[in-house]
C-alpha cells in the first residue's frame, strides 16, 4: 500500500475538508492509506500529492466523487438505536398527522420527512416501513420521504435497495425482512411498494439549504460527529430554518446540541430524546 | 453493494469475447487482457476487484503468476482460475497461494455468477467491517467529548446555584439588596 507523508496528509485532509466538511484527524494516516491507496493505484498516481493535484484540477469531479465515497463512513443499520423509531411510530407521527390533517375530508394530509445523511438508505427505509404499517390507507395521506447524502456510492446503493446478509441481519426483525424484501443469491432487495415511497438524492450538508423546502420531521443522525464545532453550529442553524415551527428533529443517540444550537430544546419521551424549536 | 470490476485474462479470443459479453450483461465492469503481461499492466494502473484468469497461457506469465502479481499489489483482489480438467491439481495448489476459487472448462456460467456474487458479498462485508470500526472510533471520541462538556457545564451551573443560594441566605444584607445582588449575578451568567 502506498505510504502517505505528513505533508501529503495535511494537503489531502484539507482537500477532504473543503469538499465535504469531514474533518479527519491527521493521526489516522492508516485511514488515508487504506481508503485512498486503491484510488491512487487505479489512476496510476505514484504519490498522494499526484492524486490530490488530479482531484483538484479534474473538471469531471470523478476523483472528488471517488475520494468522498472512499473516505465517508457509511456505517448504518435498519432501525438503528430502536428508540427513535418507536418514538416516531407512537408519538411523533400520530401527533404530526393530527396537526396536519385538514378540516375538509377531501384534502390530503401532507407530511415531509428528511433523512439528512441517509448513507445506504437503511434509516429512510425503516421510516418508510413504519409509515406503511401505521397508515395502510395511504390515499388519505401524502408522505414525502427524502434521503440525502454526499456520497454518490451511498446514494446509488440506497436507491438500489440491495443489502448483504450482514446488513440485513442487523436490526431488521425477521417478519419485516420477509414482508418487505426479496432474496436473491446472498443478498436482499427492498420491495417496490417501499421503494416507491422514498427518494434519494446527493446533497452536501455544508452547502446552503436552498430549494429543499420545509420539513415536518428531520433525522440528522451520526453525521455532525464528523464535522468541526463551528460547522456543526452552522449545520443545525440551517436545519432549524428548514424545520416547520412545530416540527421534530432527531439526532444521534450519542450526540448533544448543548452549546451547538440554542434554537432547539430537547424533550424526552419514554427513553428517547427529540428536539423542537424554541418559540 | 456496489458493482465489481472484473479483469478477464485469457489468450483465447473466443473465450475472452464470450466472458466479456456475459459478464457485461450481468452488470459487471469488465476489463480485458490477452496475456499475463497485459494483465500485469492493467493491474498496476487500474482498480480491479476480481481477476478471472486462464491457468495455462503462453509466455512466462501464466495464471499462477497473474495470481501472485495481483495478490502482491493488493491482497484484497480475488482471483478465480479457469482450468482444463486435467490441471485441477495445479488449480488446487493455486488455492494454497491465495486463489479464491477455480472453475473447470467449459465454464458453467451459473456457477461463475454464484462465485462472483459471493465475492461481492465478502467485499461489501469487508467495507462494512472497516466502516464499523471507524464509526465506533469517531462516535466514541465525540461522545466522550460531549459527556465531558456536559459534565463541566452541569458542575458550573451547580456552582452558580450554590453562589445564588449563599447570597439569598446571607442575613447580613437586607433582603432588597440580596435580590439585587442575585439578579446582578444572574445577569453576569448570561
Ligand atoms: C455514519 S453515516 C450515518 C447514517 C445514518 N444517518 C445513521 O445514523 O445510521 C454518515 C453519513 O454521512 C454522510 N456525510 C458525510 N459528510 C456529509 C456532508 N457534508 N453532507 C452530506 N452527507 C455527509 C456520509 O457519506 C455517510 O453516509
């Protein structure tokens, strides 16, 4: 494996920060080597500096895409941490449906949910499965489910909805697995009835949130941990702008907004915490 | 699970063409080498997930050598050897050198696709495992930072409450002044 020098480490870490906001500890040289070494080899680069220069000047952004795919940590699972999904099913969705149901019976109930770092899709598909089970009479409701991520590879995988055995066995109860997936060889694919409910797009959370609109529920879990403190502050400020005044925000179970965004207050329900905007 | 790139190495143009067609149709990215030399060149220049190589090829770089070159460049590249029935022994010996598998001629495509599916699965598991340990690392260090900050903040707030209590209970000062002092202190905390 191609070795990375301290100067190259600085250069490449800064590049990755510039294109993704991901702040990588420079003590993790192994991470750069194991993840970027293959890309360097593939494009005949003899040093990481060469790779960096190619990436910086490449108008097609192929290098940028590949580097982001390689460096981003896509670890996720179906119904991760369970709590937030129980919260969604038993409290947030029923309350949001009440709040959004129009007086006229002819009008639909519109709800928009966003998984802001959807990785390979498990989080959004878990939400879709809950909605499918909660709202069997879906013609009365229009629920928009959007998943975004900076990694093209993750977005492509999410859209395909194809998972290996290990990804399936983590977190997915057997009955849901049988009901919502089809097996082929060693892998499983999400059924069209669920896939049709969701949409995945590439989006960099460091960019302005123009054109996304307002959401009723936002999941922004386990992504801010890769950012610096000032970037986290900016991110949650933008999220506050994109959340409906009575909307709900869910962050990762090991994360906290204390000292990051005073516009949110935490609320507890059973064993989970969710956030709402301060009045 | 992502698409794999497969390098086909075979000196027989008919076999090459057939493999290329079938694999492309199945959705794999395909690269072609006519002999071991070309294979070596491609391996040093491009990313390859799986090498599918004929065992017996003219020249000094045969299937075994391609296997050795690939494994040396990147041990996570998987190599499948294609052999005539008569050379199964050599193929088994190659497995000891790290080949993932071997297929006997004529190639049974169902069998080939099953093996490739298995390799794809293992490679995506490997990526999962790398991502898990990396994610655990980051989560743990950020979570411990968060807990430390909350701990310090809670202690600070407790300290302020104690000071406030001291002020409000201080009987040496008249009650109006105590409230005034307490409010002053609260103002400073903002
Ligand atoms: C550990 S996963 C979290 C997935 C899911 N939310 C969960 O909690 O299981 C983190 C994801 O954040 C994405 N990411 C990193 N930086 C990003 C950015 N600037 N904009 C959007 N997504 C980003 C990564 O590509 C990765 O898929």
